[in-house]
């Protein structure tokens, strides 16, 4: 396939029963690798606050942070659909500011869509969609506000809250969202949501019945210092490999082994003789 995956193409693949693959990426090298691996969607998540910038939460992440990292990812991904998070404070004030920030992530950052958290935004999603801004909704655990309110826990664990999530997802679909990300939603509730809406559901810690899955790349690759949730499956142990490389380099420098003649640039022999 030539060119970018479109939202319509991904929606059709999900409707045909093909699982969608989504990972986070925050820089050019990781986005290059994700694209080579054939992932469908790269999320430039505000999780970069935790795994790249070292914050305890995603709250300190700014629009400038998101633009900086989205630009890097968009330079790498020529085919993969790029979704960028609207960070905390970028869409809560009014539709004008929210739309302006979303358009910046698309126009300046190179994303094809944005994501926002919470069930309270159908009117905003409708307005942004009217303005031509593709929006992915995010329900269940909401990292931007979890630390401020009810903490980090699984959502939809009883009948009432499960149906509330169904209604929220339906409202987002009706408002024009092209997909819904479900984070830490009980598997049975996530399955019900996926059955009740026609747009794709992307799960993280929400069971196998979503139309696609997303994981934080640093978690699945075994990189970084951040806490790894129990629902993450680690597919590589890159962190230890990197540490081993650093240790080997440090040992050779301290022992005077590196750099040797092979890894040094030498002058012409006659020119070198004139130095002494």
C-alpha cells in the first residue's frame, strides 16, 4: 500500500474482523522501527511525561512537549496513522481553544488525528469533527485526572458501570469519534462496548475482545524506569541490553581499551612526524 493508512481503511479492516495494532512512540528512531514492524497506528501519547520526561503523572506535559515529539514521529512514519494526545489543559477550556490545539498537532505536528480523555466531551467531539478534526475518544481509566480524583483502578467491574461505559462510547460514536480507546476496562464490559458500537475499540488492559490493542512501547520492550502495569506483556528486554552496552563501554574506557587505532582517525604519517 502506498501512502498513509486512512481512518476509513482502518475502520473497514476492524469491521472485517482484522485486529488493529497500536503502539506508542515518542521519537524518530522508535517510530521508524514501529513502522518497519508493520504497526497500524502510532500513538504519540502524553505518557511520554512518565516514560521519557520522568514525571510522576502526565499532568505536566504541555502542548509544546506534544508538538515536539509528534513532529519527530511524523518525520519517521510515512505509512502508519499517527494519533497525538491532547494534553491536560489543552481542551478543557472551550471548543475554540481545543480545536486550535488539535489543529496544531495536525498542521504543525503532522498527526492525522487527536485523542482526548473522558466521557464528558460528546459536544466537543461533535464540534471538532465538524471542523474536520478526527478524534479518538478515551474511556475507562483516564491517566490525566486519575491522580487527582479516584486513582488508578479497573473500570466497568459491575453491571451499572459497564452500561455507563457503553452509553459513553455510544455518545462518542454519535458525536463523530472514529474510534474509542478503552483503558483498564473489565474484559466483559469492553466486549459489550465493542459489540454495541460500530467504530473500532482499542484496548489497553481491557481484554482480548477489543478491535485492536495498544501498549506503551517502553513497557513492551522492557525499557525505562517507570512502573509497568500488570496487564503489560514484555516482548523484549531492551533495557538490560542497553545497560550491558553502557557497562562494556565504560569498562573499556576506564581500562584504556577504547578507543584503539581502529576507532581513531590518524594523521598522515609524515605530518604526524612533524608534531614531535
